[in-house]
């Protein structure tokens, strides 16, 4: 009866409860609803009692309750905290079950095999997927809806809109979740619980009594795959016409009308996004720095008939995603263009598109009355804390170095450099050294071990794990033993009060002393990169949060491009974007002192550091990390040099490179000369000629020509011979020998 080997509903319900699942009785009237006759009653404040299953969202049912409910009723399993952070993914449309499974398998092979799955009795067959997560799931949420479909009444007749006389259209739910405050009917329930009279059947994974805990990344994959099947967006996409009067077609509207799915994909690709699959005509896309999961889709069409980009990820700066992977933010093609190319400045984007021929005329002039400001509310008086000179003189402001003469506690630090200059790798070495009390880069002394947090959103946790393991091996420790270091692939969003509160809670609850945020550009609104005041306010806000929690902040940022001396040490003035150089109390600049040679796994870098505490220095770094296909595999070996040693090594390396380049060019000239000599002799009378005539015929001379003659003689392609000219004089020459010729 139960589909997984249980003999009775009561026995199975007891096993569900023993496995930490809260259950409730389900009516056998085909509605799938609770059996209100069996549920406990609670006062409603007016002296009346009403049935409720709210207590079962907070506690497990008692043995007496189970004996009362089962067997007449079906079994409902409740989601949320009460069942160990249980969440159920409910696929209502049976046609999506196999495509959904295939998409999840592509992103996370083997994940679904670990999760209990039950088939629902609906026509076409739906699917319930059970899992627990490390965080309490939110309430029920609709992840995917259909395109608007004709609606029918309960008797099967078309649902007619009386105002228009047409049949109503509305989207239907395709995939949703059941979490806090939700439940599903579980296997073991009588067929009468569903209107079809069929049972819920266990069809995959372990039984419901063995629901595993999955990681946040795995949960995100399940939800984002589900969202990729959405075919309806409730909200109006950003960047679509807002209905204001215009004298003609605006550039943005014109761009939207002409844009296709490929237009948006090309824009996203320019910002590092990649295509990771498709569902019909809708393309799945993944944000930069992410190795698995789906961050959004491209291809849905808005009510205005324009293709749009739907962003799921809450960590896809500069796009605004949606919290907890629950819904999406939608962007028109114009909004995507403006966000990527103009930092979200729609006016600047419109002007640029107008210059490219999009649109007709500017917007019609607005009524000046629309710009009247509302009277401001009176703000509380601001007071400033003052101290006398004597108090300042008597106060103690200790400067503590966490890394001797390089890193000061409680002062924000910016670690910066150009692309692919090992910024993240050097950051990880620093944080591992701080957390373990070792030596930074095997050279700089850490004064004491501190509790650290790495928040990284660009490299992907797979790369972070591999790098950290190599570095720990080089330090003589195991990554699993670094208990003072926590990791997160979530980044705070600067300027967001909610994110600042979340950051404060995280730092306080985990007693973090150093937090590293990598990279800075994914945390900040891109439209204000050149605004010194705005950037400074954003940086100051998150810095004050860290200081209030007794924590110092490290930001990883990039340097400006097109420097004159591309391989010289970086100065603080080389920081990109306004506000960062002014904000930094201390800094570490990383730059290559010569170009990286592909396939070597060896990096020659400058490490320049300094700060307002008067500390500073310049060193050369020689970092060897090998290559994946090499005999030694990947490792982490660092040598720190003085500035003079680094410059001498750079000069020697440059001289070696010039010498190697000259030798390569000489070899190329010799090979060219050999081909030219053979070609000239093939066309000569008797395939022979004198050296002087041969030099003129092939157009080659000098050392390369002489070396080519010598190599051809040594390999037997040429032989010495005598050349008789028309003047009856005989000269020394060379004859071309062919294969098999003696």
C-alpha cells in the first residue's frame, strides 16, 4: 500500500516522527487538505474553538495523537524547522520531471540519487523531492509558472470575464517549494486523499525516513534549475517603457524592439557570463566566478513583446537578483545594456544608443509640478563627541601589528593589483597565516593567531579549496585543522542596510577579527565608480560596521589599466575607481615584474605595502605553483627577495630572454635559408651551382646562409662538386642530392 514496504499507515507515521518529521492527518475526501475533525482545537479569542495544525509546526505529534489519526487519515509531512529544516520541491507539471532531472544531473551529478522522491497522483504525474538544508527554509514559494493559460470553473466550463466577455487567462504553477508553514501528502497515505483515487508512491532515492542534509550550494542548484523553467514574470522588466508621453520612439524602447535573445547573451558574455544550457527557447546563464548552478535565464518575452533577462542570483553584481534564490529580477535588453556598459545610468545609455541611430526624438517635456519636493520631516539633532587636548594627550591608542611591520589591526586594508596577478592566492596565504599563526608568504611573522572570515564571490569554491589545500601543504599544516578560518561564497552588498545588519551578526556571532571581501567590485553599485563622495560613503558605511564589531576589513580590488610602467611596483594612486585610495588606511599592491610565460606555473611579482601607521616596504616575490599536467602537479612555493635582488633577477631574466629570442630567430633564419638553397638548386642546371651564384639565386647571406650550407652538407642533402662555366673556368660548388642517389 505504501510503496516503500510499510504495513500500515500508523506504523509508517510513527517511523516518520521517529526520523524527526512532524506529521498531520490528511482527509480522505480527495482534497489533500487536513482532516479538521482530528486536529487539536484552539480558542480564537471570541470564546470559540477552531481546529488548527499550527502547534504541529512547532512540535512533533504525540503517540496518542498518532493512534487517534491513523489509520483513517492520510499522512501529511510538515516542512520547516520542526522537521529539521525540511523543504520539499514540488513539480506539478509531469512533463517537466525528466527535463528537470536532466538539468540537475548536469549541474550536480548524483545529487538527486541522494534525495527521497515520491510521485504524485495527479494526471501526468508530478514529483516531490525531499531535502534538509543547513538553514531554516522560508515559507512556500512559487519558482516557476506557465505562460498565461485559459481558465476553467470547477465544473469544467470556461471562466469568462464579464467585463470583456473573453475567457480569463492566468499562469499556472509549474514548480514550487513547501517549507515553513507548508506540507505535502506523503507515501503511505490512502488513495482517497487525492481526487484521482491514486496513491503517492516512493520512486527514487532513500525512503522519506532518510532525508539528508544538503549544502547551500546544492540547494541553490535545485532552486535555480527549477526557476529556469519559469515562463511567466509578474513584474515589469527594468528598462521598459513607463508610459510617460513622448514625441517619438525613445532610444531604449527602440533598442528593446530590435533586440533578440542573442543580443542579451552577447551583452552578458562581455561581462563574463556564460551559457550553461537551455530549456526550449530559453537559455540558462551563469554569472562570472561560478562553476556550477544557474544564475538566470534569457529568452522570456514580456507583455510588451520584448525579450528579457531574468536574474535569480543575489550575488550577480551589478545586477540585482533576488534573495534566497526565490524569485527573479527581470531586465529588458536596454536595462542589460545600461547596467553593463553605463553602470546602470539609463540616461547615459539612452544618449549612447541615440548616437548609434536608435529612437526618434527626446521625451516630451514633463509638467514642472511633478518635480515639487515633499516637505522634509524634522530630523533629530546631531551632536559630536569632543575631547580636550589634555584628554587626547592622556589617552592610549596602541598600534598592534598582526603581521610585523606589514599589517596593522583594526585598520582597513586594500589588497590590489591587475587581472591575473595572484591577488586571491596571496589573500588566502595571508588569511591562512593569520588564522594559524604562521608566516605570511613564509617570510613575514604573524604576531598572534586571529579568527578570520574569507568572503569570496569570484573564483568559485572549487578553486578556493584547491588553492588553500596547496598553500596549507606548503605551510606544513592541514586545511581541516585551521579552525580559526571560516569561508563563505556570499558577498555583502555595500549600501544595503539589510546586508550590513547580516554582516554585523555574522562577525559578532562568530567572533571574527579579520574579514576579507574578494572582490570589491561585486559588492558595490557600478554606477558610482567615478563619484568620490558616493564611493567614500559606501566604503565608510561597511568599515564602521566592521569596526563596531571589533573586526578589521580587507578588500581585494583591482588597479587601473594602461599604466606607463606596466611591470613596475604599484603605488596607492594606481587603485582603480574613486574613493578607494582615499579610504585605504593601509594597502598591499601586487604586480608582475615581467610577463607570465604560459605553461611554466612560475610568477615573478612585486609586493609593495604601506600604511598610515608609517609602515611600508617593497619586495620581490618568486611564486612557483606548477601546472596541473606537470610531473609535480600543483603546489605552492614562495621566495621573498629584497628590491635589489628582484631587480637583478629581472635584469638577468630579461637578458636570458633576449638571448633566447635571438637564438630562436637565428634558427628560423637558418631553416628559411635551407629551404631557399634547396629551391634554388632544384631550378639550376644539373641541380648544382657555385656558392656565390647560389647566394644570389636564393637571396640569402651571412651566418644563417653559411650555417644552412653546413647543415645540408652534414645531413647529406648537398655534396661538393665542380662547376664549369662558359669561360671554360672551373669553380667549387654544391650539388643537390635526391633520396636514393649515391
